[in-house]
C-alpha cells in the first residue's frame, strides 16, 4: 500500500512537470519559430522563392528549434515544479509518506534519463532529417517569385549566373529598356538588350518575352551579334543564390560516425569524400557528434541542479536568495554544456574531456546531495 502511494505521489509530480514542460516548450518554440520565419522572408523578397517553399522550409526548421530549447525548458520545468510543490506544502506529503529525499533525487535521475533518450533521438535522427529535407527542398526549387526581384534601375544578381537590369517597370509585369547577362556552364556569355518586354510567371512557364533588341554572344575571343524583333528568354532553369550546399549539421548520424571512425581514426582513404568526409571536416564532425550523442547527458546534471532546492524549505529566511542562486547555478550548467560542445571538436583530448564533463558534474552533485540528505528529512 505504501509503495502504491509513493507511485501515485511521484506520478503527480512528474505529470505536473511534464505538462509544464510541454506547454512551455511549445509556446517558446512557436515564438522563436515566428521570429525566425520573419527573418526567412528574404527567401521571397530577395531570393525569389515561392511562398510554398518558404512555408515548408520554415516548418522544417521547427525540430531544430525544439531540440535547442529542450535543455533550458527541462531545467525550468523541474525548477518550477519543485518550487510549486514546496510553496503548496505538497513536498511534505512526500516526506510524510516515507519518501526519502535520496529516493526523490533518484527518481529525478530516472526521469532525466527519459529526456536524454528523447533528446538523442530528436538531435540525431529528427533534426538532421528535417534539415536535410529543407536543404533538398531549396536545392530542387527554382525561382518562383521573379516580380519581387525585379526593381527599376537596379542590377539584380540574386539568380545564379544571371544579371538583370530594368530601367523602367510598368504595371502587369511590363518593362522598358532591359539588360540581361547570362553565363552558361562553359563560361560563355550572352548579353541581351531589349527595348521592352514582359514577364510570364506561371507554375509551368517562367520566361521574359523581349521585343526589339540585340543579342551579343561572347565566347573567349569570338563575339557575334544579331538583332531580333521578338524572343523568349527562359527563366525556369535558374536557381537563386540561396545556400544549397549540404552542411555537416544536415548529414545523417550514421554517415558522420562512419566517416569519423574509418577516415579520421582508421585512416582509410577509400572513405574520403571531397564534400562529406575530408580533413577539413574533422573539427565540425566531432562537434556535431558530441551535440547529437553526448551533450544530452547534461540532462541528468540539469535535473539534479534543481534538486538543490530540497535543501532549503520555504520557512528558511533566505529561501528566495537560495532559489535565485540555484537558478543561476542551473543556468551556469547550461552555459557549460554549450561551451563544451564548442570546444569538443578542437582535438581528441578535448572531445574526451567534453564527454566526461557532464558525468563528472553529475557525480559531484549526486555525492553531495546524498551526503546532505543522509539524515532524516526536514
């Protein structure tokens, strides 16, 4: 019966904590996502991507936002829940029911391990998959919003290998005195000058219809010129200058570990890849592996840092100051986790040190709290 009551009490505590965690994480993630989405408006206003590309790209960045906020929200939720239970005298129910404070922190550790597993899954699988998909989405998309790119008396070079100049812009995508410079894959240059033209910007057709102009072809030392009364310049093949190269953060975890072990550690040259697995990628690769697989270990240190609140009851004259100090201490651990991630890629020694640092912090906290709570609950 006593064990059953203990389970119910702990269930109440961790359910309250989980509800607060989910609500806080969702709220803050949406706020950050909206702010970031506003910054991504350049995709439409400057890079010329369509609204659908913009929307999908911003949504695919949501898992990354959630992953980055999780450690902070986890600490806030544990810190808040313990304080709430203390202020409502609910913690006394734990002690009256025969729950030892050491038993309490052991359950917090178990709870933290669940979040470690969740964070590893999100950071090592969901985030890189979403980031990879987002980059692929941009890479495969062409310019869908040309009207927003074209402005009067301004050279527009947002589009890869294409420069556009319009002297005058009228309504309904009508233009006067148009200058185009196109460079193909063989570095051949084509210059088009037209008296006027208009833009066709449909889903299945994007082109400039040009009238009364001249085309100049430049191929090394050869120059050819001819006039035209009407021509169509196809725009559908052009991509914007949005970054489309894949980053280390967007690679799947298996390929990162495979490269790290076989190329960087075992020196197997057959695993070399000019873009994905090379000497220059060593530092970023170690950092990324640490962030995905080892940085989540800090959750147990973060959870235990909030348990220091159990040392000070609300009857203590300095309980507000104590809470503030413990809050700062928890934030300090979060800062250390970010710093260790930044330094983990410097060399193998720093990587090993960064891996064992959260375990060391956890053990020091655990030993201290167990010694502190060795006597009867107060």
